[in-house]
C-alpha cells in the first residue's frame, strides 16, 4: 500500500512539475494576434452597408468584429505585460503597478487604433 502511495506521489510530482514555455512563444502569439486583427479589419472593410438589410449577411461581419476585438484586446494586454516584465527595477507598490499598467494599455491601444 505504501509503495503504491509513494508511486502515486511521484507521478503526481512529475505531472505537476513546472514547464517552461518555448522562447519564441510570445513572438508567435503576437504575430498570430496581429494577423487575426488585420484579417478581421479587412473583412469589415470589405463588408458593404447595403448588405445590412438581410440579417443572414450579418454573421461574417459579427464574427470578424468579435474575433478582431478579442485579438486586439489580447494583443494590447500581451504587449503591456511584455513591457512590464522587460522593465528593470521593482515597483514599490500596487498603486504604481496599476498606474503603469494603465499607461501601457493606453499606449498600446493608441498604437493599434492609430495604425488603422
């Protein structure tokens, strides 16, 4: 019984061991989110307002809007997080961290909206 328990604990430790993500994961994720945002914007640009009369035509623009918005928000958060982790020196408090995050989010949002 104790041997089975020890084996179980070893398996559990092995299963819950921390795993380091690939080094290029952030770059690949940013690239994918950027391409999704651009494809959604292109889809919305090509959509004709005259097609709005028929509700069957709303699916593609609605999906593009949802996908583009989600990818854009995720991209802003990813870039702000990279900037926060890349900065040197520790922040002295939670308030300063929140202020810095808000500034970074605003800056990244302006970059994305300014590109269009």
